[in-house]
C-alpha cells in the first residue's frame, strides 16, 4: 500500500482559486480596517501629541536652559541646596501619610459596601462619588472653617473631654493631611470595592468548613485576594498626592511647601521657568517610576477596569 505524498494529492483548481481569493479578500479587509482605524484615531492622537507630548518635551528641554545657556545648573542646584530635598521629603511624607490613612479608613468602608445588597450598595457608592462634583477649592475652604479653634471639630473634641483647649489643626501639616484625606478617600475606596465585589465568598465558607476561625479566614484568604485592590488604590492616592497644590496652600497657610507649590513660586515670584521645569520633570519621573513599579507588581489596567 503506497502513501500519497502532498505532491500526489489532486485538488480541484476551482477550490484552490477560491481559497486564494478568500485569503486575499481577508487580507484586504484587514488592511482596510487598519487604515480606517488609523484615520479615526488620528485626531485624538494629534490632540494628545500637541497638548500632552509637546509640552512635556518643551519642559524637558527648558529644564536644561539657564540664563540662555545649556547646562545642568537647575538639577545641580536641587542636589546642592537642602531646601529642595526638604520640599521633596515633605511631599513624599505627606503623600505617604495620606495614603496610609486612606487605607485604614477606606478598606472597612469598601468591605461594608460590598456586603450590602445591590441597590443599597449603589446608593453608598453614589454618596462617595458626590464629592467629585464639588470643587477642590470649595472643599478646602470648607475645612478651613471646620478646623478653626472655634470650629465644630475642636468644639466636639472639647465637648467629649478629649482635649482641654483647642488643638492647632490649621496652617500646618495636620490640616493639609485632613483636607487631602477627605479629597483622596474615594480614589482608594472605589478600586478596593471593585476587587471585593468580585470576590468569591464561597472561599470563606470553605475555610470555615475546614475549621478556620473567622479572623484566620479573613487574614489568610480574604485579605491576600483583596490586596491587589488595596495596592491599586494606594498607588492612585499616592501619585495624585504628589501633585497637590490647592489644599496644602489653603490649609497649610504657607507653612507647608510641596513640590507643586515650589514650581508655582519659581514661576510667579522669580519667573524662573527653567527651575520650575526641572522640578516638574523630577516630579514626573517620580510619578512614572511609581506607576511602572505598581504595574509590574500587579495589573493596574485590569483592576481599574481598563481591560
């Protein structure tokens, strides 16, 4: 018995021609779709390039210009003078504290909302989202009234007997942190809620059926599986805190200086665009580094619902 080789197989010429035509048609359709997609996205890419990419390139080039000459003077000054390192340390410290407080306050809230029925959970989510509709400046000035010595916060603390006299909550880092936590808390709750909402609660039931106490089941089953949402929320909060300007300017009373405020002062008071650009590039590098590390540790796109 002889085996047929590929050369010995006979195909009807009509089938071969039809297959070739189908392939050419599919390839043509793919090229046409790619061309149409490029045409459709060209306006968006053009706007992004003009209003995002070009300004960053311009700032990067401007950061190397000092008194009309090219050099590294602005970056050397940031290394030489301790004031810049103090400002950067203050920015990182406040951003870290705000992130930790948001985690402590936001995680239980997200957990509680995830336990509620659908409509009630959506109502609480709406209450969390409502502050987004209010200006950051308005919310900062509202805290300016609440945190005064005669304000409701100090009066409540004294009425409860926690303090004997008003506590200094304004024009310092404490006031800035309180205002920033209020603004950034929703950015932490929403990613954590998205992860907890998709959690398979049968895993806790299985752990309980195997004899695990509730605390042990929470720490060894639930918490590790919800940790990606916590990390995603922490990255969002920390990165946005790095660029805060209005809240520390209002509630800090000029005694709290963050990187964004130093950039503004370099432009408004000293008209030094080169120094401001160098600070902006350093801040941008910090943000991109944090986002890259966060993306490498866990998939931010999936957690945030991008894909």
